[in-house]
C-alpha cells in the first residue's frame, strides 16, 4: 500500500483524462480546467514541495553552521583569522560551481525527462533515462575533478586572493571538495530522478542524515576535539565530503531497491543510448550554457568584490550565505513546478501545467514575504552569528536590507523558471541568465563600485539582476510557447 501511495502521480492530475482538450491555446489564462478545484492543486504543490523545503532549508542551515564555525576560527584573540577563513571559503564557491555546471545541466534534463515518462506511464524509458544520466555524470565529473584539483591554486589566485594564508586555506578547501566531487554529483543525479516522479521525501531523508554527519565532523575536524586533528578550514571541507559520501551510499541503496516506478537495475548496464541521451542533452545543454554563463558572470562579480579587501569580501560571503537560505524557498517550490509541469505535459494537459505553476508561485511568494520581514529587521543580528567584528556586523546589516528587498522577486522567478524547465524550455532561461548574470550584474557592479559605492554598489547590482530576471521570466511564461515543446523522441515519433 505504501508503494502505491508513493507511485501516485498527483491528486488532481490523476482523475484528468489524457490528451489535448478542446480550445487549448498557447495563451496563459487564470481559468482553471473543468472539474478541478484549486484546493487540489495546492495540495499537490505542497505534497511535493514540503519534503524538498525541509531538506533544502536544513541543508542550508547546516551550511550556515559550517560557515559560522569557520568564522570563529582564532576566537576573540584572532578575529582576523575568522575573516580570512570566511574569505577563503568564499573564494572557492564560484570555481566549484563552474565545475558543477555539466552535471547540474544533466540533472535538469533527467528531472524533466523522467517527469514526462512518469506522465505517460513509460517506466522502462524513465529508468533508462536515469542510467544515462548517471553515466554522463560519472564521466564528466571524473574529468572535471582531476582538472580542478590540478589547477585549484591558480583558480583561487584568479578569483582575487592576494593574501598567502587565504590562498593556502582556499586551495586546500577546494582540492578536498573536488576529491569528493563524484559522490556528490552522482547523489544529485539520483535526487533529480526521484524528483521527476514526485518523490522528494527520499532525498530529504538522506540529505538530512548527511547534514548531521557534516556538522558533527565539523566540530571534530575544525577544532580538533576528541583526539581528531585540528584542521581548520580544511577540516570543514573534509567534513562536507564525509557527509556527501554518506548521502550517496543511502541514495544508491534506495534507488537500487526502487520506489515503485524508478529502480536502478545494474544488470541492464550503462551503455550509451543515443535517443535517451539526445532527450537529456536537448534539455540539458541550454541549461549547461545557462550555468556556465551565470558562473562566468558570478566570477567577474566575485572578483570585483574581492578587490575591496578581506573584510568586505568576508562580509559579502556571509550575506551571500544568508541569502542562499532564501534561495531554498524558491527552489523547493520550483521542484513542485518542474515536476508537475513535466508530468502534466506528459499527459498532454498544458492547462494543468499552467494551473500548477501559478499555484506554486503563489505559495512561494507567501513564504518569501515572511523572509523579507525577518531579514529587514534582524539582518544585523544574523550576520553577527558568523563573526562579531563590528565592521562586518555593521556592513552586513545594511546589505541585508538589499537581501530583504529582492525576496519576493527572487522566489517568483525561481518557481516560474522551474516550470519552464519542466516543460523543456531551457533555451529561454539560458538567454535570460546570459542577459542578467553576464551583463547586468557584473557590469553594473563594476560601474557602481568604481564610482565609490563599494560593497553596497555591488549589492545594488544584485537587486537589479533579480528584478530584471523576474520581468523576463514572467514575460516568457506569459507567451505560453512552453506548452508546445516536445522531447526529441516525441518529435521523431510524430
């Protein structure tokens, strides 16, 4: 009985007939499909989103605790050590995410493709897509890990590190992260597969366990408690890798056992399948371009901020880490949007896809408004948890007002863009990202920093980026062209 419950498509979509409906245009309207109650749609959105919401929020909280521990290195006697440690970790973020672009893109293709096959009930094709996704992730991640480990120090220096201690700590942190890259990448592909069928509880389970392991080993390896070596920043990185390994082992066990629709059958092998890889890459390649463009823009942006000095960059890193907590809200409901849009289009019900996306956006907006209030009134207090340097606390408190301002726009565009990706409309999101992350954010940051606005000018650029991206994503969604997108295999059948 439990397996059957997990394998359900959704409350509202289950009783909807397959196939196109009369008078089905590309225009986006607020009208609900006949026989569908709004309450059912909200139930489906929340049913998929809440495990992801809990998982992502707690994962980010663990990341925040991780950074708080790093920021406390040296204690009251050496507060500059904490600032240098925060800067060191911050310098590794963009090189790491740049190397992650390939499998993040493939994961988008896996989620969207598996969701389509879930909608059509084609279990074998869905499981083939999972195996092809894992194959691609394995090959690309091994190659990128080796390259990253070899060139870790040059990448850190390129990111703007000028102090030898910061460079050394950042290089050690990045190399350890890349040594454990493969398990993290494979886990993320399994997670993407499970989300495609609406199973967000499994990833919540193994990621929460991994987070607990990470925090425990942070305590042991950063400070050297209970006989463990005191490794500082390197210890924080090693603790993260250990947690990721635990998550991979549990995720692998779960998908080998199967969840009623998806099951990884090793005996069927991992030989490349041209059609399936074609579907995954058809969706994934634009996302890869999007990720690469976004990371190039973020690298330029980060270098601009890093040139303002260690204190400014440490403060920036803290505020970015806090802002990432709010990303989790948008991402959780984007999971619902991606999954339900993909499944609805698999059943050839774009009207249902539209109805689900709009409900996910409304719920996410409500949560984001709550975060706006929290960040606006308690931003400085939250920053002080990372490091109590008066300069960092004062500067960070002001930046948190920018973080509060962008919350509703940020959440909305995350969720609607998730719906576009679920439909396979990844080219449009890639173009939007290029405009905002490659042009608006870095160029505006360079201009505003150069005219004397410093770190605040950089965060004005962040706000401009989020506002513009929201407008462009909503404009694309309103066009409705995403309703008519097909997988390459579907086009060939036609």
